[in-house]
C-alpha cells in the first residue's frame, strides 16, 4: 500500500488523499515553481492509524525511503551534527480545520546539530540557537501539549532582562540560555528530556498530527460544519528553508487580489528576518508587500510573476505563503483564498472579463448566502470608528442601540421606543422576550450554534456571539472591553456579518445591491463594480434556471416590491392576514353569530373588503399567477385570549356593568378553546365546519379577478386549500367552489385553478388520490416539518434546538433548511405520485424553505415548477435556482 507521495507524484485534484496543502504543494511543484522538496503522508495512513491505534505496516519504511531521497536531493542528512537537514512537519486535511495541529518547524535540531546549523549558515550562532529554541517551543506545545504561555513567559523574561521588546535584540548567548530554560519547561511538563534523536522527533510529530484529527475542538468543528469524521488528515514533511537568516531573508503572505473588495492589485504582508509563524503571530510589525520591491527587487518580481501564474492556473483568487532565504524565493503554500461576499461577486465578474472562466463558472463561484449578506444595510465606517471587540458574526445585519443586560429591561426600554442591544454572557430560553424586544444581541460566549445565535437567526435579528474580549457583569449592569467600561444605557453598534463591536452609534447605509434590485441603480451605468457583477450574474442565473420564483405576499405593496425583485407571481397569499386590524370586529361577529342570518350578514360585510384586497394584488401581479390560500389558522386567534377575557368579565360584573356582550364572547371563546390548536380546527376543517366562510372567500377572489379583467388587466387566480389530509376534504370544498366560480366568471374569460397545500404528512402519502381533485400542489414545508418531526414550529428554536445543534443531531434547523432525508422524502413521494396521477400537475413550495439556498437545490432536483418565498429572498432564490440548473 502506498502511504507516502513525493510532491512530484501528486496534483491539486488529490485533496482526498493528500489533503489541501499537500495537493497544492504537489501542483506547484509540477508547475515548476520553487517549492522546497518534500513528501506527503496520506490521509489513508492517518485513517489506518486512527482505527488500529498504531502506524500501519510499511509506513515507517516508506517514510525512510522518501526521507533518504529527500536527503540525497538536499545533499544533507536529517539532523546530521555537521551539516543537518531540517524539515517542517505540517498537518493538512482536505478542509482546513481549527483545532488541529498546524506546524512544527526545524525538526532535526538537537544539542549537536545546532552547531552544524550555525556552520552551515556561515557561523551564524544566533540564527542556529533561535531555530533550536523555536523547535522546542513548537514541539513542546503542539506535540507534547506543554502550555504555550510558559515558553512565551520565559521569552518575555529574557527580553525584559535585556530591556527590549524586540526579539531581534537577543543575541546568541541569550538564545542559548533560552534553549536551556525551554528544555527545563519541557522536562517539567512531560517528565522526559527533549528528544535528541532526529528521527524520533519526526515520528512523534507525525503521530501528533494524526492524533490531532481527534482533538476535541476538531471534533466539534467537524460536527458543526458537517465535515465527515472519517476523512483523516495528511502530513507534509518539507525541507526547511529559512526566513530568519538575516536581513536578506524573510517571510510573508500574499493574495492575488484584495480578498475584502475583490479589487485587483498586490495584497500581502512581509516580515524581514523572520520565520513562519511570526507574520500571523503579530510579534513584530509587518510591512505591506509592496515594500519588498525596495528590499529585494528580484524576489519581488519573481513573486509577482508566480502570483499571476497561479491565478491563471487556478483561475481564481489564490492566497500564498512564501519565504525568502538569502535572496532566494520559496513557495510554502497556496490555495484558493477565502473572500468576502462582495469580493466573491466582483472577482467572479473580473475573471469572466479576463477570459479565465465563463458565466456558468462565475455563477458557481457565488452563492445565495453571500447575496443575502449583501442585501443587509451596512455600517458606514470611517476611521472615526474602530472595533473594540470581534466575536462571531452569528446573524447578519447592522444594529445600534442602548446596552441592556436583562430581558426585562430590554422589554421596558423597547416599549418606550428605544433601540436596545441585549448584552449577555450567553442567552438562555428565559431571555426570549428580551431578544424579541432588542434590535440586536451581543454575547461574550458561545459560537454559531449557541442559543443566542440560533434564536437570533430564526428571528432574523442581528447577533454577535462569542465576543470573548467582553467582560460582562450583569449584576453591575456593565461590561468592560479593553480600557472601556460600558454601562447600561450607553450606545453600542454591532455588525452581525463581521462580528465586530463598536462603541457609539455607527451610521448605517443602505445596501447598493438592494438599491439595484429596487431599480434605483442602473447596472449598465454605474462605476460600482459589485452592482455590475451582481447584475451580470443574476441575468445569467435567470437565463439558466428551470425553477420559477414566486413570492409570499398578502399586500399590494409587498407584491409590488417582490415583482421589482424579480418575482414571477405569488405562491402564497395568506388571507388570514386580511382579517386583522379593524376587521377583527367583523370576524368576531361571524364567530358569535347565533344563526344563519347573522352569520350571512357578517360574511356579506367581509366580502367587499376581501374583494378589494384581491383586486389590489391582482393588479400588481398583472398577468402573473396569484395563489390565494383560503383562511388557515384557528378562528379563536382572532378573539381575545380566554384568561384575560374571563378576568375582564368578572371585573365588569363586580362593578355591576352590563356584560351581556362580553359574556357571549367569553362563552364563544370557551367553546372554541383547544389544547392543541395547531392540530385542531383550522385550514380546510374550518371551511367544512363554518358554513359560507370559504364560499365568501372564493366569491371575493372570482369577483376581483373579473373586475380586473373588465378593467383591461389580466388576473390569473389559483385558489389553494390549506391543511388537506384526505382527498374527500378537497372534493367537498372543490364542489362548492366550482359552483361559485362558474356563477361569477360567466363569460369574462377568467380562469381559476383549484389546488391544495401539501403540508400534512398524510396528504403527501396519499398524493396520488389528492391529485385527482387538485390542479396544483404547493408544499407547505413549515407545517410538513412541524408534523413530520413532531416539532412545534413556534416553540422549539428557543426551547431546545440549540442543544440539538450543539450535539450535531442536525447541522441546521429543519425549519430553516429542508430535511431532505425525512421531510424531503415526503415531498419527493408526493411529487412523484401526484404527477403519476395527473401529468402536468403544477408543483410548488411556499414554506420558508422556498428561499433557503440548499433547499432550492433540492426542490430543483425533485422537479418542482417553482419556489415561493418572502419578497426579500426572491433574488436569493433566483440565484440559487440558476446555480442548481448548471
Ligand atoms: C407552511 O405550512 O409551510 C405554510 C406555507 O403555511 P403557513 O406557514 O402559513 O402555515
Ligand atoms: Mg401551513
């Protein structure tokens, strides 16, 4: 079995076997770029080690063979006392993962080879001892779990004894002393001397990389990011090159474009006379990469050439780590670089312009989550504002407000019209009311799946979690961050995308992407590269997609906005939203009606109001289909709550007031009270129980359509019956509806479709029968998830979902992204059996999932005709529908 690959034997497509780092080192080697020679131990070896607890047979010999050829190539032997070869040992899984061991440099140094290294470097003792102390430090920390602070502390002590902050002021003797101190620390914590045998160092480091796959943080990270637990990591063993050999050496990182904005140019940092981790560790100040041109023009020009070459080859933004050893440039790593949402769009557009990729590929390079991010308002940041802390961007948006520390205070201040930011160490279910009242939520603990993060995302509320620089003191009603003390009532601003926290009120500016969708920015005529690129990619997505995109809207204004955003009709108009406000009284009359006469009067009063609503919507959606859903929720939702009413009646009776009306109301509320209203008298059941209710709605829809057509418009109504579980329910409603429609539309030319929601599991499972009575299905995946899982959609997120997410039972709430295995299976069955019974059956989805990127791909795949989502998510659905189709 081949467990070890020379760099020359791999390529960039072997990430499963060689990990990301190894595959890309191999790719660069084969491109002829200056990569220090080395080899990669495969993920297979790691997996074998992790299952059996020991290195697989043959691995040691293969490492030996590759090491020997590396030694031959370099003309040096590992750890040779006179002229040592040193290597770095680097982990490299398929996906880069925090929590795993990263790197050990300078493996091969010991008390004897440190002298050889000095000679090799022309008698540079300082360099040799500095390299040795780094080995003990890194090896101790990452391989043997010696607390890193102890090494840092010892280093600080020596520096302060010398009266300096700069490690470059330490001379060879200082560093030799530091090596002694480090060895003592090592021995104290491990109970053994620092290993002097080079091959033992190497083997222990390799084993530590294997073991780090199962470090606690790595396991947690994988579970949360849905990275399979059995991939294993590769290990790269690379000949050392030195950036700390003097002023003509150094190390740096670079991006081929600006990963923040996507702008073309040179982006990176360089640090002279330094090794590896110094750049990221911020030990000394780096200089902008451009300054390398003055320091070493040859290397600089070569680096620029390589960067251009890499972009051309990977056809994407690359990030790079490099080292210069005495004027010779070495490439230590490259990969396709991470970028912001804005940069993703801008770069995709640029690459098309440069002819590197086509528009299909550009569409693959961006996603709906990025587009959604770009649609939030942003802080307008000038240098006046500097972040005081950075947590995790847990729920996007930009929010400013007065700081409060308790849920109760949040509710109180919000009731006075104040914008508040609820600040907690972490939130729990008791904080729910405060979270609802607050503009934003800020916690000092917890990650992307903490209670605060999950609940805030569910509410669409801005949230920064895990800002651990914050010291939150709830009883004292203040938090401290750095030198700042923030008291209750002080204003802070939080950015739920970047995770940054600012003191004071940062002004907010609207999203230019939204302005573009609103038609306020002409994409052909703007110098905004982002808007141009979004326009281009959206246009391509629209041309590519098969799925239509509709919107959920129940007012003319929402319908109009959605249409500007690209909606191609309404997939769900919730008519119950038209029963609120002043109309509640009419609904009350309907419910309290003591006989047919009174009921008919109440319905007659509602009819013209409903008709007017529909006329407005049909006009806005002129020529496009509009699915109107008959009333869905239990009627008692339109009445006052039982307990409050009972108290009011009792109090009024006490006062001797006339309470006849209230008593009737109370009796009705009692009569209609249900323990589980969500499973009770709602949806189609209402239509079957309350005579005339659905008939009134159907009549209003048909009359509105006729009125619009008479005015020269085109109305395409689709009447949808909610909560159907059996075809008999639908047949009963349908018979009455057809009679009314025929009567109203006459010869006006209006056509009305009648269909049903599929939101009860039984409906999905009997879809073949139901399709006989339905011209279309619309999947109500909210209720289908609720009833499929048995999760109350109104309660679970705050109650226990955070725990489920933490445990990895699912990676994302099934109310947010469709559970393809379970609920999705019901959708698939219903789609197949429905279409088998009625070819040409129109299929759509109108649950929240209709605007969720992953779910859109699923709905494309099962062959739905359209998705329907809230107006704001229409562009996201269009983009993802396009991505799903190519
Ligand atoms: C659904 O259940 O998915 C649906 C769209 O209906 P509602 O959310 O109104 O229950
Ligand atoms: Mg529903």
